[in-house]
C-alpha cells in the first residue's frame, strides 16, 4: 500500500511502500513502461556493483503504471542540508566531489555508450536546427571516449545523507563514458 510522498522529481514521484521500501511512480503513464524498464536495467547493474545506492527490489504495475521498488533510505537530501554559508557549501562540495570521484573509479566492463546516447539526443532534438546538430555531433565525435560509470544526473538532490553515509539515488540516466562528461553535466546543473 502506498504511503507518504517522499519526493517528486522531473519524471516520477517516490512514496513509502511498506516499512522498508519505496515505490517510484512515473508521471507519464504512457511512457512508464519504457522508463521503468530502462531504469530497472540500470538498477540491476548498480546492485551488482556494490555502490552507495539503494537496493533495487523489482518492477511492478500499480494502478496501470509501471513502477520500481527500492530500499527505503532514511535521511535528508544533501540539497536540504546545504546552508547559504561558505563553510557549508565548501563542506558539501568536497563531499560531493569525493562521491563523484569514487563513482568514476568503479571498474566497468560495459562498452561506452555516453557519446552514442548524446548523439541520439542531439539528432532527435526538435528545437535544434540541422546545421547546429551537425556542429554539436562533430564536436562530440572528437571528445575522448571513456569507460567510467557516469550517473549523468548527479546533484545534491540525488544524494541522501543517511546514518550509514551518503547514498546516491536516481540511476535512470546512468551511462558509461568519460568522467569529464559526467562532471561537466553536474557543473551545468548546479
């Protein structure tokens, strides 16, 4: 049974699901199966890498929408803990950088897909003119490859400060590629 709303993101809301789990329900019911399967595949990989991430329990349908079940992590997000002081911002920036560094040093046995995914997103973007797409793809093609695990949505709102240490959530966009791309995306979001 669904419990208290714990968080709302761009693509989904997260609710309590019993005492020890949460359910992630996607906003767009027409795309929920696609999004849920994509994240479920990523979550299974993340489970096997023994990362600072909640355990994934499975995929299910709830009221006609595909949903994901995860271990419930107790604690505030890093975003809620950051105070507008130099000391607080510096402390959490260092912690975030350390977590990002740890993440990028995980040995990955999968082929790089970051540049391929970005190329597809550029080519299917409706708001970009064709000549602009070509310029962006040409620049992307000369950037270095990589085999680092890239969260690709790494920001203080996706880090829960639990009593067992920081836990990284929301692995929907995980890719394999050059860690500089992941750090650049984080920098752009912040």
